[in-house]
């Protein structure tokens, strides 16, 4: 079948990015919700949705139907946004809404985590509402990466505050995500400047490396828990895959910068 005129290299790259992330979220959600053995039936919703949605998106890319790609993607996108908002409220309701304190906000279920579904859903919607060959597409991608780094900043701050930033290295993701927020914001506010975009790429690469370092450090912490089984080490220990969000957002930001830099070259 004929593919939509909107389906080009940028759109395809973003579709693959979202599909892979939804598939990975199924695994991540399963580990996170295994900590309380899926005590509430609602905890199965994001797990099952991630599996079904990622398979559906993959099939739409194989089939190549423009109508299925467009309408199906919008359906998955809005559903993902709804699940993200519902998850946010569900996590906050677990303790924070009972007592509005900073302590309960820090020690409640990670309230920012479900917003990953919102971000992926919005990317799917944007990919169908804005043409990827336009400069606006790249700016929206950079904006979404900016929002993701803000979420990562809050998530890292709350997560590491639980042990009082026991290791000094736990401050690293706070600083690097804050720097990424500042640079990506300037990339959106000022006229497109290729040298500045290159600096942004360096900042994103640094954040990606911080994510890999965090994954390694979390893995070491989990493996040192001698009293627990291998399974329980990863379920109840430091969130193993949380630092990889930095890698993910770095790739997303570079996708947007790739588009913006390409537009500048075309103008010249």
C-alpha cells in the first residue's frame, strides 16, 4: 500500500524510537510493579498496553498503510497520554495525597515515571500533525527532549534524596540534566545557529555517557546486596534502567538537532 507523504526518514526514525521505547517500558514496568506483586489490577494496564502498542506500531510500519499509520498512531498516542496521566495520579494517590509533604513526595512511588507514556504519546501525535520536513518538527522534538530532561531532573533529585545523596556521584545527573535543560531551551529561543547546535550535541552526548555510568553504578549497588536473590536484587534494589533515560533523551534531542541542522543546510 502507498505510504503517506508524511512518512519520511525523520518520521520513520521517530516511529522506531517510540516503538522501541514502548517495548522496553513493558519490561521496565514489569520490574517496577513486581516490587508489590502487582497488588492493584491497574498496575497491569501500562504493562499490557506497552506490549500491545509496540506490536501494533511495528505492524503498521510493516504494512505501510497511510490510513492505519495515521489513525492508529493517533489512537495509540492519545491512549498513551491517558495512561501516563492516570499513572501519575495513581502514584501520587498512593501516599502523597493523604499527607501533602515533601517527605511523602520523595518517598511515594516515583510520580514522574508514568509521564514517560505521556511523552511517547505526544511524540506519536506530533509526528502525525507536523510534517517532518518542516523546521517546526525539529523544534517540537527538541522541546520534548527538553521536557524529558526536566522530568529526569526531578526524578533524579527525588530518587537520590531518599538516601540523602550518600555518594557524591549522585549529584552528577542533577547537574548534567540542568545544563541540558538550559542549552536546549536556548536552542529553541534563539535563531538556529549550527555552531551552537554542535555544542548542544556535545551536551547531549555527555548526558548519554552519564546515563551509561548511572546504569553501571546502579548495577554494582544491586549486585552487592548479598542477602537477596538475583531476582530480588533488581526488583527491590536501585532502579537499574532509570539512568538509561538519559541515553534515551540524548538520542531524542540529537534527532531534533539533526532535523534543524538539515534545514539550515537547505536554506544555504
